[in-house]
């Protein structure tokens, strides 16, 4: 159980679920060729999960002192698992994930794409060791990495299967993946900023320079409040431009994505305690879940309309 906590298995399950939903709840329902066989796509998901798990492990290794201040009951490295064991686990997870990425890059005859997995693993290490201590940079890096886990589907499953005859069609589907990646980025950067507020005391003791430490909790809350309005407007504009003819999709997005986002924005104005920020962070995670699930609703609604 300590191992599962160390690798943040709930987040890994969400990551795997997200990638599986995009393939089997969206791309597989379209009349388009895909580059990877089902078992090869499974390896792509596994590779992503392994590298992400390695990222969580190395983050826990570097965060031992901070976690002792912020959440002493949840500290694993140095207590249940030794630092040496944690490092060995990090290397095993990361090397396995990168090796799978190297194999898949050769499967699609794009060996240079293996550098993507190396770059992701290196970025996770840099984040844990230094980037997370820099104001906003760490937040942006984590949000970008999550959004890239959507884009990588297009890189490995759509791009290699693209030919002149289906180029325009594939471009549309790739752009849809990009839209979801942008949505994931907007939600996740809000969540990372919320987590900075939650961990403010421990981060301050370790000399970190996160946004709430630099400008204070109240100012950070106001910035998050303003930023949270952006995805609401973007989703409403997106619905109006592309999805208004799809009744069920429109209702779904208004109820399960825009509604909670508006609730988040309102709650953000009055949030002050750790319990309130924990609720807001959890609310964002559920918004991300329902937002990703909307791609299935879109596929089914399109099929029904057709």
C-alpha cells in the first residue's frame, strides 16, 4: 500500500483512463485508420504511466523535508521506504517507461520520437529538483506535462497513419485532441496553484518561492479567481461555435463542467482554510474527469444525430 501511495496510484489511474477514453471512446468510433494496434496502444499508456510514476517517486524523494511540514502523516520516503529503495524504484520505472517509448517509436518508424519520452522524464526530474521552487514555472511545467499526455496520442496514433488522402480529416481529429489538451492545461494550472496555497507553510520553511509565498495567500486567491473565469468563457464560446447543434453535449458541458467551474470561482472568493482549498482542488480534479469524459458524449451525440 505504501508503494501505491508513493506513486500516487489515483492520479495514474486517471491518466490511464484519460488516454484510454480518447482512443476507445473517441478515435475508435471514427472512420479513420490508427497507427497502433490495441496492444501497442496499451504499451503507450503503460509507458506514460511508468514515467509519471517515476516522476512522483523522485518528487517524493526531493520533498521529504517539505512533506514533513505539510503532511507528516503521509510521508513515505525515509519512513516506510528508504531513500535508496525509492531511487532504485525511480530508475526502474523511468527506464522501463522510456524503453517502451523507444520501442513504440521504432514501431511507427519514427525512432527520433523516442526523444519525447527522454525529454518528459528529464523534465520531471528537473521539476522535482529545482523548477518547482520557482514562482509559477513549476505550475506551468506540470500543467504542460499533463496536457502533453493528450497530445502524445495524436503523435503516435494519428500522425503516422496520416496520408495525403486523409490529411484534412486527421487534422480535424488532431485539433480536437489539442483542444482537450488546452482544457487540461487550464484546469491543472489552477489546481497546481491551489496546491501551492495548501503547502505554503512547508514550502516557506524550505526556502521555496511559490506564488502565495511571494505575494501572499489573498492576492494569489484573487489571481486564481480571475484565471478561473477564462476556462468558463472559453468553454461557453467553444460550445457556441462548435457544439450548439449537439444538444446532449451542450447540456452535459453546462451541467458537469461549466457548473462546477462557476461553483469553483464563487468559492474561490471566500476560501481561506486548508479544508476549503482541499475541496477546491478535489472539485478541479472532478471537473477534469468530466471534461475528458465529454469526448465520449460528443462521439455518441454525433452518431445519434447522424
